[in-house]
C-alpha cells in the first residue's frame, strides 16, 4: 500500500460511521465556513507580508500590493471576496441552525456561535479600514461619531478601540492589531470550542426523528457516511475556491482615493451593515444602538423558545424585518447621518 | 463734559499715533475722524491743515477756521501733487512721484486740463479722507475693489453720455475670465488699471492692444507677432487680440471661435478659411486623443495596474498640446502639425498601452480558464470516486 | 460474482483515489508556486511616501550651472546645480501643469505653453502662474544626488 492509500484508508476508517438520516446538504454549511476561515487566514497572512499599518504608509503599501507584487491583486481579491462570502455563509449557517431549531439543548454552543458572529463583524469592520483610503477614514469617523451616542460604554469603547477621540493617533495600528492579532486568537479559540461542543453533543435531531433511533439525539442511520460528507465538502471547497478566484479576476477590488482630511467622503456602508443603517434611519441613532444591542441579547435567549412554531414564526418575522431594514439602509445610506 | 471726553480720547489717539502736532480739527469734525485716522496720511503725519489750512492747536471756532478752505475740484490734483510729485518729500516713504505726470497724460487728466470738472481727479478714486494704500484690503483702489471704484463713474450713463463711453464695461469685465479670476482671489488677475494704466489710464490704442495683453500672455504675443495678423493690427478694423477674444467680457477661448469669429472676415472657400479649418481639426483631434489616453489610464488604474510612468508622459503630451494652442496664433500650419504630432504620438503610445492592458487582462482570463479547467477535471474525478465509494459500500 | 464486482469496484476506486490525490497534490503545488511568487519581493521596492528618498543622478551628470530633469516618484522634477548648491523644483508649471524648461543663459525656467517664467528658486517672474514651483530637498551624498520631499511644505 502506498502511503497515500494508507492515508485514505485511515481517513475512511475515521469517517466510516453513517450519518443520521436527517443530515442533509445543509449540514455542510458549517464545514464550508471552516474552509473559508482557513482561506482568509492564509490570504491574510500573505497580505501581512507587504502591508504597513501606519497612517503614512498603509495606503501606499496596499497600492504596492495591487500594482507591484506578483499576484498581489489576486491575493487581495481573494481576501476581499472571501470576507464577503464568509459573511454570506455565516448568515446562512445562522439561519440554518435557527430554522432547524438546532440550537435546542445546545444553549452554550448557540451562544458561542453568536459570539463568533460578533467576532466576524468586528473582523469585517477592522479589515475594511486597513487600506486607510478616503472610504476607510470617513467610515471610521462615522462609526466614531455613532459610538459617541452609545450610552455609558460608548466612550470606553472609543478609548479602547480607537485609542481616543482622534483618528490620527494610532487608531489604524489598533485596528490592524485587532484584525491580525487579537481577533484571530479569540475567534480561533471560540471556533475550537464550537467544534468541540458539536463533536461532544452530537448533531441535533429534529423532532420528527426523535424516538425513532436508538436513543436521545439519534435518528435512523442513512446510507451516507461522514466520508461522503467529507467528499461533498471537498467538492464545495474546490468550487468555492474557483468562485473566489473568478470574483477576484472579474471584480478586482480597487483602492479608493487617498485620504483628504478636509473633504469628508459620503459614507458607504458595506452591505452587511445596511440593516443597522436602516434601523438608524428609521428610529434615531441612540435608539437604534439600543435596539441593536437588545436584539443581539435577544438572540442569546433564543434557546428558551420551546415551541417550535413560535420559534419559526418569530424567525420568519425577524428575517423579514432585517430584509426590510436592509433595503431601507441601502436606499438611504448616501443621505445625511 | 462729553466734549472733554472726546477731546481726551482724541488726545489719547493722537498720542498713540506719530502725529507730532496737536490736531484739534477731528475733535469737532468727528464724522471725518475715523476715515482720517484709518488713512495712510494719519500715521505719516499729514494732518487736516496740510490740505485745508486753519489752526489745529485751538478749540476756538473762529481761531481754528481762520484761513481754512475746502479745496475745489479744480485745485485738488495740484494740491496732491504738491507732495506726491516731490521726490524729496516722497523719498522716506518709498513712494513714486510720477503719478501726477502720468495723470496729465491720461484721458482723465487731459479732460481735466481742458477745464472739464467732471473729469476724474485724485479723490474720485482715492477718496478725500480715507486715502489708503492699494495693498490695504479695504482700500478703494485695492485690486478687488478697483472695478467697483471705476464703475462709480463708468457705469453712470448720465456721466458717460457726453463722452460717448459705454456703461456696461465693468459688468462685462466681471463676467469674463479676468473678473472671475480676480474674484477667485488670483493675486495676479488683472483689474481695470492693469490694461488701461493706473494714473495714466486711457483708452487703449489698437496698436497697443497686443502689447498690453502680451505682458501676461507672453507666449501668445510672441506667436501672434510672427503672424500675418500682426501687420493688420495698426488699423482700426482689426484690433489685435480683441478682434477675436473681445475686450472686457473675455471668455475662455473655445474651438467654436473658429466658426463664430474667423468667418467674420474669412468667408468660406478662401485659403485662410481652409487654414482655420485645418488648425481647428489638428487641435480638436489631439485634444480628443489626450482625453482618451486619460481614460485609458483611469481604466488601467481601476484594474490595479501601475500607470505612474505613463502619467509623466501624459504631462509631456499635455505640454505639447497647450503649446500648440498658444502657437496657433502664428497661423503656421507646419508648426502646429509638428506640435500636435508630438502630443498625438504620446497619446497614441498611451492608447497603445490599452492593448498591452488587454493582453494582461487576457492573461488573467487565461489563467482563470486554466484553473477552472483543472477544477472541473478534479471535480469529475471526485464525483466518480464518490460514486465508486458508494457502490463499493452498497455491495 | 458479487465478489468479482466488488473487486472491480475496489480497483476502480483505488485508481480514482490515486488520481484524485495526485490531482489535488498538483493543485496544492500550483497554489504553493503562486504563494512563492507572491512572497518573492518584486522589482520595485516599497518606499514609504514620507520617508521616500530617491537617487536621481550622479554628480557628474549635472555640472555647475546646468540642470537635469528627472522623475521623482513618477513626478517630473528639475535638479539644478548652482553656485549656491543643489536645487530641486517640481517641473510642472503652476499655471496649467506644462513641463517648464531650464534656460541656462538667463538662469530662469520658461514654460513653453504660455511663456510663464520662474527664477532658479521657483519664484514667479512673469506670465500667468501665480504660485511658485514647489521645492524638494536635494542632497549630494558621495557624488550621488538624492531627492526627498520637503517636510515644511
């Protein structure tokens, strides 16, 4: 036996257990996320080679990556589009887990997942600021202004994350350190805990299957094994890789204008923050901040929802609400703050 | 009591300034006090009595006004000149002394000398009491305010009627490029006096127009002087630069001038008309080429290609183009062909880059296609492998 | 029969597995190659705009009284070698951006487009420009002339 074959056999032995009958393609979404995270880490490390996190050099160094470094545009393009896809898939995962009511009896893991969600949001925000172009600067400025409206903790957060009121005094370095130093560790540990708990608690069994299997959390075995899922995941990963490559080639992310401190640029919010903007427009920024905070705390309480149809109804309402707010945010994002 | 306070204040003021002698006039003539104290004369020690006579030392009405006068319009130029045309007196202040001499050569001065008391005199522009240096932003003769000061008479149709002068020149000036530049704070933008002269202001003679415009528009003048138009400018029917660009309302030159202006003298079918057409074509074509080159560079930047090397080439092309625009005044086709050719060559180079840009894009596309070809093959193998795996298990 | 079929399938799977492993290995190799190409430093080294310093000429290229037009960060710049030292000025006229020419005889810069003139320190002497030519720092270090942006402008 060749070593390769040996490895295959080893993997097959490890993954030979059949998956429960209810486990379908939707359960690949979590693995998909894992692959995207790995891709982000790889492309992110590559970008770190040339990036310089100082206000004087950041913009030029990103330009350098785009124009001079071999395949630099591709690496940045992959990182850029990878981030967008990661958020899409993350939302998909969240919605999937919710509507399968897979959070049941997995309160801790649901909470960890929500923290991960928050962490990815922080990743997206800090990452968007790193090119330190007009857009980045004035977005950071706008969020700074919004943070000042946050009751009680706003000022503290500002001191912690922005390093004070001024954007020029090391804010960029902080964003960079959060993006490549703190957040990866934090998320890495949370992901490890998330996976450990999934492994330990097993996959959730929806009620129609409950009791049919040999015990709690067991549904009748399907003909698929975990090895099947691995292969399907590999398929998905390859297609994802090709898709990101395509996006990077066809829609290479460009660099905005260099910073002009005397010419505020209209804030352009990334699509995943549109619902928040929509909420800010609908109510006031102050109330909006409260509502976002409350909504998020509400998500932690979701496992308390015992009645399935109530959970589904509430979820549908929430998705609808977020969609409406997204449209609202999209339509009004260019307007005055 | 109030008079005492005012007197005290006035004395304090006088003590502050360099006025050596007591000037009690402004104690009573308080309406003039501020104007006078702000003027250039106050710190120089020129006081009321130097023009008006009387006794500044007393507050007694009679004694103060003994021998005082208000200078008449007929007296004022001479009166000002008694100091300002005296080189010895003006030397410490570093001021010129030729203003009066110049004034006498001006349209204003000549009319004045002929006994026309409506003719502008010193105080019409400089004011009587608030005489300020032209560098003072609030001065009536500061470049930003000069047009307004001239307009006080030159926009007055009653006043201008006897002279047959049009009253819309100041408005026209403001609408033109010069007025706009002035308003935008361009420190070298011309005002009325830049072309017509300061104290010797006069109507421009047709033969002088090119020289006057050429003091700033140096290159255009040099080119124009070599052209066949030059010899025509001494006649009234062709007034040099103004023949095509107009006088006070001078607008930024557009290629439409070829149609609207040249054809007024050169009818269709003449060789001059054909030359004009040719020049216009050369210039508009190269302008379009440069614009397209700029677009190519922007497009390349949008696709993350480095074009900084081409930017400096484009500056060079732009230089040739702007030089050609000035050089068209020679009306020499060969010269313009050469200049536009140089600009065009660079523009073509840059537009040629669009092709290598496309090649680079094609390479990216090719790479992408290859990767997808590989991926599809791997995916097929993967699917077959999974199929085999499932069949093996099902057996 | 079944045994035979199983064996065929097993062989088939073994072959496909090798093929798959090989192909994936090849793909990984490709990605690795791309990563190495990315990591190898490119020809143009990165220089921070503030700390940018660029060698633009050798001292013997610009004898006393002469000037040379060079590119500094893509922008055209005149480097003059005068009695008072080296002077570096942006070569772009402040009127409409034409490239000015150094006139050795007169010791002035002339703009070919509209006839604007500047002195050797960039001050406007005549014509339409209103602002002086921006200055850069020029230093001679071991017979090599270096340019750097001016901090005070």
